[in-house]
C-alpha cells in the first residue's frame, strides 16, 4: 500500500464494494456462483482499506497529536456497524431483505464524490494548506517525500522484526474479539430467544459503545502523553485496558445463567473497551515505520483475515465436541484467554522505536506526483513544497 496512492486505492475499493453490494439481490436470483464470486471479489478489495488508510495517516498525523486522527478515522468502522445492524434488523423485519443491500450500495458509491473532491494523499499536495501547516506536518512526520518501489520494501527485515510480530499477534487477538462479537454474540442472543429486530438493535450496542469509548480513549491517550508517559507506554496501557478489560467482562458472562439483560450489558461494556485499541497497538505501525506502515498493516490484515475465517467455525467445533450446556461457556472462555494472551505478547514485544529499515534511499517524486502549474500562485506553491521537501530530507538525514 505504500507504493501507490492511498486515495486511489480507497476510490477503487469503494467503487467495487458499492457495486457488488448494490447488485447482490439480483446476483442471488441469477446464479449462486456469480453471487459468491462477486462477494469474494468485494471482500478481497476490502482488504486494502486498512493498509491504505494507515499509509495516509502516517503522512497526515503529527507526532505530537498521534491518536486523534486515527481514532476519528477508525471509529467509522464500528459506527457503520451500528447503523447497519439497526437499519438491517428493522427493514428485514418489516419490509424486504433486498432493500438494505441496495441502500448501502448507493451510499458507498455516493461517498466517492466527497472523497475525490476533498481528500489528498499528502499535505504537500493539498491546495488549501498554508505554509505553516505544511511545515508542521513535514517536521512532525517521518515519511519520505516519495513512495518506495516494490523492490525497496524491506520485507525480510519486517518479517524478522519482533516489533512487527508484536503488532501482528496483538491484532489477531483484536480480530478474534471483534469477530466473536459480530458473529458469535448475535447467535448467542438468538439462542436466548430474542427476535430478529431486537437482535439487530442489541447487536448495534457494542459497536456504538466502541465509538463513544474510542473518542474518550484518544483524550485519555493524550493525557498520558502530557503526563510524561512514553509513546509505547501509553500504547501498552490503552491496549491492556482494551484486551484485559474485555477478557474480564467476557469471563463474567460465563457465570450468568441465560440472563439476557445482564449479558447484554456486560458484552456491550466489554466490546466498548475496544475503542481504546485505536490509539494502542492498532496505530503502532506508524511509530515503528511510517514509510512502510501500510505494508505492515497489509501483512497484519492477512492474519486477521484468517482469524476472521476461523472464529465462526469455533461454534461448529464446540457444538460437535462439547456438551450442549457448555458450548457458550467454552466460546466466551476461549475469546477471553486469547485476548489476555495476545495482550501479554504486546507488552513483551511492543515498541515505538523507529526501525532502522524505515529509512528509504533518496528518491525523487514521479511526474504523476507533481502538482500542476497553471498560474503564478501555483508556481509559488510548488516553490514552497520544494522548501518543505528539503526540510524533510534534512530531518531524515539527522
């Protein structure tokens, strides 16, 4: 993701996703194989989202304000889950299952318009930033002035880095928790006897809490930093609040005997704590290697995808080998153990030190990256960018 435009990648991904989502009802009528193929294609495209966004965050988020921008961006994911769960549950109950797919497909396509108009890959390309704003972003980011080529990405160094594996393994724990909440929890709610509409509303509560807590967590992270906590100490604290807190609350579900209201409250509080993760290990790639943060997230996404595939089958496996009354006990216990274990791994391996392999050989921007010059003001802006690029080079050399 670091070798090409994050803006372009997000545009293509949402174009594919919007079309595949919008036409899904007709694909279902046409052919099951076409339906599956379209959803696989859409899912594969979606795998580029986090790496592309991480690469852009590395170029836009000043070191002194790390956590704020990424939190605002990534809370969009649970917020969309809130809307989707509530709207889909209501429409399915009262109207037709096809309608939500058409609505969300159209929304995704309409999103492309403001994305193209207002978003830029880097501060140097943004026409509405003044000189001081650009200088601030250049001085407080460690990204190069040009993107690396595929052959320049240090894959070997990444795969041998304990810091990278600390992030990957912790993200696996996060994904397990997330998949458990999105996939296993609704089935448990159904097991408790709630209706489809109630299930949809209840399923929207955990991600809603995650959004609220995420915004609070960014303030808490800034507070820790203002009190002298190092970057990695602050990240480990919020990550521990997230994963250990979730584990503690989820473990208590095991002790409840099919009591819907207390279980809903506990699981909502537990998943809400995942809002702390956005300023924790999730954003750690920007610390250790801003030039290749997108690539690190891409590698991590691969393992997270595998985790997302495995989690739904834990219910099938538990049903086959565990007595019926102990199925949910085992599933909630399993996710709690994994959350704590991956958190311990992050406490041991996590670091915010800039890795030596983050540095890039001196490169020049490609012609495609250059801003068009059609007026005197644009020429002046280009001159400013050259000064900023020189400042960036000086910072990197030191």
